[in-house]
């Protein structure tokens, strides 16, 4: 009887150790960084989008987030832009300090007869907002969110 108990305990210990080995991460595999692009083509959703991004970063502080704007979506990233809650630049600057990258479409700026200087300091200008969205998703593996 003692032999059976010893054998059962040995088998149980072996099963437990095998489960632990299977649950351990594989050596050499690093955790993949979360990369997300938020697409804004209508500035009327800018406040909601930025609040979504704040919540996203609260939940995933290491996430890499890029905001790409074009068409009417660039308006909140222009100098002196504001709504009934005040200037957008304060909230944009807060997100920029948390690592969020804001990108404005140059084609849209050209269509509105604006140059790069019309864009707030916290945002950069890319040749095409739509092309930037495609590049980030196809070439750089970003997930897409449209607020």
C-alpha cells in the first residue's frame, strides 16, 4: 500500500511540475509592444478621442499610440484651436507628454492653403494622412481605432 501511495505522490508531483513548465514563457520571446493608431477625420470627435486615449494609456501605460488626422480632423491641431471646453492644445500637450504622437496630413493643409506653421508645436506633419494610416497598419503592425 505504501508503494502505491509513494507512486501516486510521485506521479502527482511530476504532473504539477510539467504544468509549471508548460505555463512558463518560452525563452527568447519578448512581449510584443501594443501599437495603436487612432484615426481622426472629424475634429468634432477630438475630445472624445483624446479621452479614449487617456483611458487607453491608463490601462496600458506602455502602449505606443499615434493619432493620424486628415480632412476636418486636423482642425483641433491648428494654432489657437478651441471649443467650449477651451483650447485643445492643453489636452494634446498632456498626451504628448505621455508619449502620444500626433500627425497632420499635409495634403489637407495644402487644400486649406495652410503651411506647416499653422499646426501646433505638439503635432508633426506627414505627406498624406491616409497613406500614413496604411503604412502604420501594413508595415508597422499598428492596430486601428476610429473613435
